[in-house]
C-alpha cells in the first residue's frame, strides 16, 4: 500500500493489511484469530480495531480484496473463471462467482464481457 493510505492506521492494522494481501497473493489460509494473535490482542478486540480503521470486518475486507484481485485477473481472456478462482484460493468457480456478485453487483462473466471485450 502507498504510505499515505496506511499512514493513519495503527501498526496492528497496517501489519494485518500486509498479511491479508500476502495471504491472497500466495493463496495462504486466512485467519482473523491469527492476525489478532500476531497483534497481541483478543480476536474481538482486533476485529473492532480493524473495523474502526477500515470500515469493514477483517473477513469482509479479505473477501473484498480477493474480488478486487479477481476483477483484475478476469480482464485476461486467456484465464478461465475457474483458473482465476483457483489462483485466488477459492474452492471452485461457484464460490468466486458468489462473492463476485455480492461485491461487484454483477456476475463475473458479465464483468468480463463488459470490461475485457471477451465474448464467451
């Protein structure tokens, strides 16, 4: 993240944002309790700190970021929706499509048609 974005965040939140990005990009497990443990606070306290700083719960933020990454990857017509789902750690394309619709307000296939010119 650019420095100006995280400048006002508590160190625990800044560290968690980095760990969330790492988990997404490296397809690692995500756990709010592990983030809280690393911050040295209870899970509930960590969730409250995180939500106060970002406006979202840690889990909601994680899912939103995964969908943002999926949005970028879906612009590549060489990648199938299933490939994108697996690359981001979703169990299958249905799970990706569920969260994609929730956070982008449209199906992943429609997003791809509109923004990449991919006609499938």
